[in-house]
C-alpha cells in the first residue's frame, strides 16, 4: 500500500517539461550535492576524506553550471 502511494506521489510531483526537469536537477544538486556536502566537510574529517568530499563538491558545482548553461540556451 505505501509503495503504491509513494509511486503515485512521485508521478504527481514529476515535472512536465524538459526545462522543469533540468531546473529540478539544478535545485537538487545545489541543495544536496553542494550545500549538504559542504556541511559534512565542516565536521571532523581526515585530510584524505576532506579532499575526496571537496572533489565531489567541485564536480557537483560543475554539473550545476552545465545545467544552468543548458537552461540559458533552452
């Protein structure tokens, strides 16, 4: 039952257009890929772990930038 409700809610909340999907991806990457990861880095991490997380954050920033370029051209 809960799986059916979740599936229904997911379908209802999906964006209808390519532009809306890209904007949703930007929002997700900015909120979870960058901001959340930055909070993790503020914690007690060893040097190697911090370097890995910072690389991931940089990659997510590049992805957001590319998605924004797509929106501008769209």
